[in-house]
């Protein structure tokens, strides 16, 4: 390849490669400070991560159209996990990053009604239609779970539990990673399993 052709190749492909590298490394990782954000909840009120400074916070990526999400809500596993956490002073933020125009997208009103129907106990349900917050955290699936400790450090990222299936019967024999990690955080201990492989449906992000 001569220098002119090399220059043309670099001028075309290098910005694309750089963008891909930047995107790949944009998501936060366990042990880092959790990215700040502010999102509207299903009633339109802005909720900020900074509102809960000094609190343990759980982030749950949710999409009611996903069979894996349905597994954990229809069985009451996620609502029960939410309630147990909130009863212990934990803040639980469910985040919907499903893009408008996709088949699974719900309006804020429909999202709120679905959560009520399933007796969810989340502190708030937030709408992330442009996917900015989901991408900042590297959320890949629904559900995808994150725990932020009172210092604002991400201490857990991954699956809700150890059985990556859509079968409700598997819940009773699964290890609930979120309950396990929350117990350690609330006891002032390091999280023994800080990173697991999230499973579920791919988050349907907006293009771009």
C-alpha cells in the first residue's frame, strides 16, 4: 500500500475505529465512581443519583416486553428483592432504556401501570429513552443489575441471579446475587462476587 492510499485509508477508517474504542471504554466498571445522572421518572419528575448521596443504590435495567424480566416479575422475585432492599434503607431505581419506536417501548404512563400491576417496590422508575445512562453504565441486558455503595462506588454489576434462563421454576434453586451483595455492603464488608455475567434480552437502545 503506497503512502497516498495509506493516508486515505487512515482518514476514513481511523475516526471509526477511534469512536468504537471510545465507546467500548465509556462504560464504568466495578471499583470506579458511578456515573452521575438525572432522569425523569414515570410521572415526569427529575430524579438524580446525587439525590441519594450517602445511600446504597441499586440500578435495575427493565423492559416489560422481555421474557427474562417477566420471569422475575411474574414470580414476584424482583418485587420481593426490591421490597427487602428498600425496607433496609436501600434506594432502588428501575431504569427503562428501551428506545421510542421499538416494539417493546412503553410510554411513561404504561410503564408505571405495569410496575403497579406487578407490585413493584422500586423507589422510582426512570425513563432513559435516548439510552444515555444505560450506555454510561454499559447496561447490556434486561435485567442488568448494579449496586452503588454509600461512597458512590460501583461495587456490583451483573445478573440478578445464577440461573440464566426464562424459567420461573429455576428461581428457587438460584443464588440471588443482588441479595448476597447487598447483605455484604450493608454489613460494611467487601462484595465477594462483584462481577457476574448479566443475562436477559438485549437492551433496545436508540440509534447513535
